C-alpha cells in the first residue's frame, strides 16, 4: 500500500475496520498509550503478506501533547530489528544447550538431548548419528576422505506428531555417501546447508534409496549437516531439516547448528572417554578376578561380582579362593577405595600380593600386616614416579582373609576395616561372626588380630563387600538385617543362595561394586587321612615308608607307592637330620591330590639348592621338587611342616615320566 492509501487508517489496518492478521495485539497498546499518556514499546515477530521471511519489528508509541499537556495524538515508529532479535534468540538457544545437553555420561542420551534442544528452537526434524568407533569408546583420529562412512543412528526427533519419520530408525547402522550433505560436512569439517530439490536427490539416494524417495513427499525443503568434532576427533554428524517452517535455514542458523554440534561433541567425547575408561577398567578387573572356582575338597564355592552403575564407575572390589597346603583353603574378599582404572590396578596389585603372601603360608593377622605395608608403599611408588602427592587420593583398602582347615574343621581369620562374615549353620540359622575389627589397610603401625572358629561340616561362610549391605537408601545395620534374612533357611544350592541374596538386597543397579563369596565347608574324615609319630632315628625311615605303602594300599593307590616312598624317605630323613623331635608323618587324600606332610619341632625352614657333583647330600629336596606337583613348608606354633603334593593317578603320569627321563639323562 502507498503512503496516501494508509492515510486515515488506524495502525495495523489495511482498510477501514480490517486489521492485518496478527496485528490485533497492537490495538490494546495504542489504547493504553492514549489513556495513560505514557510511551510504550512493543515487539512482534511477523510475516507480512507476500514476504517469504518473518521479521522482528519493534514498535515505539509516543503520545503527542500540546503546550498545555493535552493529548493531541500519537506517534508510532516501527523498526526492523530482525537481526538483533534472531541473535538474541540464538544466544538463548546456546545457553539452553549448555544446560540441557550432556547431563549424563551416556552417548545415546547425549544425542537425544541435542535433538531435543534443536527441535524446540531451530529445526522441524533432527537426526544424530555417531561413528561405530565412537560408540565403542575408541579413538577416531580422522575420517576417510573417500568411501562410505558407517554410522549408527542414536537419536531422531520430529517437532510434532505426524511429522515425517526417518528412513533409518534409531539403533540401525547405515551410511552417508561422501557426496551427500552429511558426507560433505564430515569431509570439510564444518557445517553445510542445502535447499532440497530434485537436482540434489541423488546425494540422498546414493546412501539410502528410501531416504531419497521420502524426502520430497515429506515436504523437506531445507537441510543442514553439522559434524560432531571435539579435540580434533570426528565422532558423528547431526542433520537438521525443515518442512513445517517455510523459511529455509540461513547463515545464522548454520552458525547456530555448528555451535550446538560443537557443544554436543564435547559431551559425546566425554562420554566416549568414560565408556573407554570404564570398559578398560572393567576388563582389567574381570581379568584379575577368578574365572572359575577351583575344585576343592575343603569347600564348595559360589560367587558373584557386580560392577557399579555407570555414574560411579568400576571400583576395586575383589574376591579370591586360594588352595593352600594340607588341603586347606584361603578365602579372601577386599575393597580398594575409589573407582576407575587406578582402583582396578591397585586391586590387581593387592590380589597378587595376597596370593604371594598366602603361598608363604602366613597367618591371617601376619598377612594383613604385610599387606598394610604394601598399601603404604603404593603411594610412595607413585611419588617416586613423578605423580604429585595428593592426600585426598591416598590408597586405602579393606580386606578379610580366612584360612579353613578341613582336617580340623577350624577357620582362622582376620579383617582390616572390612565387614565381618556371616555363618549359615546347617539348619539355616545365620550369625555374624564376632571378629576383631582391624584398621583399614594403608594407615600403618596398627596391629591386626586373628580369631579362630570351629565350622561344622556343611555350614556356609558368606564373605562380602560393603556395597552389598550399604547404599544411599539404607545404612549398614539395615543392610545386615536384610542379608541375615536373605541367607537364612536351607537353599538347595549355593548358586541359588547367591541369587536370593542379590535379589533381596540389590533391586536396582548398585551404586557401588558388589562382591559376594559363599563357601560351604567340608571336613576330611579319618578315611581320608592317616598320621604316625616317629622317633628321630634314621633306622625308622624304612618304617615310615612301610606305613605310607600300607595306607596307599588301603586307599587303592598302589600305583603311587614308588614316588611316595621316595618323598617320605627324603622328608623324614630331612626332619631327622636338620629338625627336632617330635616328628610326625601325615598323609591326606582329597578329591584330586595325595599330600605328604612331615612335621617337626624346629623352626628352621628348608631351602632348595643344586648339589655339586662331589657332594654326598643336598639332592633330596631337588628330587621331591621334580617328582611332585608342588612342595613347600609352613611354620606352626610349635615348629614347621614340610609338605609335598601329588596329583592322583591319571592326572600327571606323563608329566612325572618326562621329569624322570630328564633326570636320568
């Protein structure tokens, strides 16, 4: 309309009494200015008829008065503030994105959050695709400059119900051809925008024919593709489309898409790094935990390990079952404070240390003392390797170590800042053992105290970490009550008892690592062991051999008599020559092994050495080491025991034959 045509019309009218659509809201403002005599400012986002784009208009309304202050009229000024309006809107979107994107260390959820923000404020339809390598937590330093790129769709979001659906559903692997807008954006490393028309349909059809067939019928007329890049690493691509909004994307929208993609990429990269670290820590931890419980005569074993949820990260919980000499077994459970790779690595070091100390056959309280020193040295080692000292990151751990003897039925145990174990009797009653609570590992200078308990045959010992009984929703006391209830009763199997306990105490994903170790005890009756007291007389060595042969015959193990006679001769002779009375010979037969033990009152430990050609002695222990699976010694309260272990027939015949042949060469 010309200026002359506008004369005589009210603001917003195109003809008398007819308002432009959307201009009705101005009339109350004009009436307010005329009524109050005060100026007013009003902003409207509006598309005039015949225009392709909406514009932001700022209306300024001033009252006109005469010299006496009487209202004579009104001055209205309209300013086109589209650029300022859009800049402000985009700044609000960026600020909103910083709050809404990256709330979780989850790759798929981060993609969904990007799509949600973009659909609310920028596009009518958004898809987010991540490279397969990024989803696996792997590093992808560069994107191939040629060929198809393999993605997995992690998010897609339409602006409203009835919007077109993507040709590629979420969770599906697919490709973008290198000539498509996403492919060009990835190759260029920056966002691109295109108007959709028949001339560029081949870009889409080259990747997915369905995509090309659906894009025009769905009304999509403008698209943008922005790569997700962080720290020089390409992680994926986001595609923005418009079909309801008539305006195509402009340069400002392109900059906004790049900003959103950049912010999302940093969050995706954080999640990717977390996935990588968590996967590494979990793989490390699982590799250090027992793969399968050993078959032992002393105990039946069932165990469970559950890593913490994604927010907490992998922790340092562990358990172990260690066969000891004399058919005994060590049961271990521990927890390194902290989460992540460092906690898993420290857990591995402590587990290996416990196994090494267990081979030395230290008493539980002595073993924890040695382990305490090791934990103190872990921090010193880090300082020596250039890691800055941080008192808040000092290594600390808890541990429970128990040794069960199936011959006596006694169990000796000690703990370092760890929950006491539960004992389930044969009739299903549950008690928590009264075990002195030692300090956590890593404090140093404080003693540990062991206690001994008699465990009836068939009772179940439950060792666990605090993640099983303590959480944000309940304290330890309440957890112990729940555990007592869960373990009570007679379960048909240890596996079912494990599942019952976990289901009762952990209905959701645990916030901390959980380790549970159940051991049902067995005793070796008189039919599986025999012992003889011997005098310190070399002439009685033959009598010791005769006792051993008779016992082997009673057990139906005559085939083992030759090697066993040699072992008995060497161990008894060693005790007579270098030990002290009283001397006692004991044979133990469990499921898989024959164990020969000779005890004496001397605390001097034997050691293996290679005899010289002209030496008359020094070959006894070498012979024992060659003919048996393993041998060693352990200290007792009144001396020591030297022992040797053989596998029962059928398990090591070839191995022994090979060793004998090598000795005779």
